[in-house]
């Protein structure tokens, strides 16, 4: 989307002390463009994260930034009240524009924001050991806990119906029927797999409609790489990528974390023989999540932890499949059939969760 010269101009619009040194692409996100910017301030390199907000996906970027501003301020307030000394490492900190706003809009109408970089910690695209799974789950649970008393008004739905599984399933059905990119034929096994599991999509929606599962403030994109892990201690120190923080169900967050953290391969692995859920990682996730979130979850939320892993993995799979059928209009792709490969991995994980359901139930019961 942008080159380094553009980023220098953008950086100059934020209240960044010192002189611009360099900017490099950063992270592995599918949606926004992210850069790590280095400024020289009093002979010291200081790093910041500058992001272009994809306004094709996030159609109300100003309102989105109002969400991010409220959430980060509340996190810092709660951490300070709890006596946490290093709040700048425990929650993202927005850097204001020179105008004082929480974002800038460049001459081309693009919206940008800037965060202080968190040093000595990094994210991981692939799980390496159960401690990481534990720490990621504990960090996301703590994130939900800290935001459980966020004052009104209700946060904006930055992507309406983001985890509304019925809407996602109906969108897939429409994509199959329209087949605008003429790709339904090579995806027939995946289409059949998805259509056979329609009964799944309404389970949590119906439980919420009955009042059994409450709406809370949730992250809604709890991939492993959205938690920064401390380089020295291995502790999950900060939850990042707050674009989809909005009202939702806790189970969406836990399920999405299971989707990535229990899978031993990349999201686009072509060798499906390597794709299967790792029970030891699921156990670590359960223990970590309940260590921080267990005190506020209701019985109905606990009862659906296992199901949530299967549901959200299925949801992401049908999103990848629908995007493939529509000509790859949403997720960034890097090769022909990329989104179909991603869908196949998700569906293989769904099948693995189905096969391991009894074992997973036992892990949750044992965790108390």
C-alpha cells in the first residue's frame, strides 16, 4: 500500500520526538499495512509502530479509533489501579498526532495511527511449546477481565456481524450459488464439508438469544500472534491488534485461540497430513484462560469451551472458502488457491476437534 518515503511523511504528522531514521514492513497481518519506524532521539533509537487502517475492511476508521482510544485508556487505568508499574508494556499506548487527534488522515484520504513499540517482546505465528499457549490464553483472559467493567456507551461494532456464524454461513451459501470467479468445481469437497455442518452455526447465537451467554467486550481476533511474549521471561505481556475489540462472546475469543494455538502448522499448510489438533496445547490454553478469566465466566460459557474451538475454526474456514469463491477480495493472498489452502487447513482442524471432543471435555472438567 505504501513505501518508505510515504511513511516518513506520515511519521512527521505524529508527535514523535527526534529525527526519522528508517521504516520497515512489520508483522504478518492479512488486513492492515504495518511498519516499524525508528526515530533518533537524543542519540538513542526509539521505535514506533505505524499502521495504515484498511478502510475497505474497516469502513468507519474514525469510530474504530475511538474504540481503540477508549480501550487502551481503560486498560492503563485498570493496570495502574492494580499497582502495575510497567503499564507501557502491558497495554498498547497510542501516540497522538501533532494535531492532538488519535489518528491522522493523509492527503490521499488514508487513515493512520501510531503506537509506542513494546521492546523485549515479540509475537509468534506458530506455537512452539505449551508455555506459550498457556501465556497467550492467560493474557487474553486478563484482557477480557480488565475490560469487563468498561463504562458505557457500548463500543462500536467495527465489523458488523464479524463472528455472526449464521451470517457467515449464509454468505458462503451465496458465494457458492453465484460462483462469480468460477471456482466452485475445484472446491467441491470443501463446499460439501461446510454444508454438512450447518447445524453448528446457530448454537452459540441461540444460547445468547436465550440469555444464557452474556455479551461482553471481547478481542475477536485472538490469534497467537496477537499476544506479545516477553523475550526474557516467556510471559504473555500485551494483547495487540485492537481493531476488532467490540461487543461479543468470550467463547469467540477462546475458540479462535484454540484454532491457531493447537494447530502445529502454518495457516496455509498444503500437506494436510501434518494438520491435527494438539491436545497438550489445548490443555495449556484451558489452564491459562481459566487462570485469568475463570472468576467471571458463567457456567454456560464454561460448558461451551470445547465446542467454541470447533465452531470458530469452522467459521474461519468458511470465510476463507467464501473469499476464494468470490475471487480473493478480502484476505491478502500470495499464490493461486491460497484461500482454498487456508480453508482446507481449517476444515482439517474442525475434523480433528470432532475426533478429540471427548478428550477435550475431560481436560476442561479436570481444570475445574
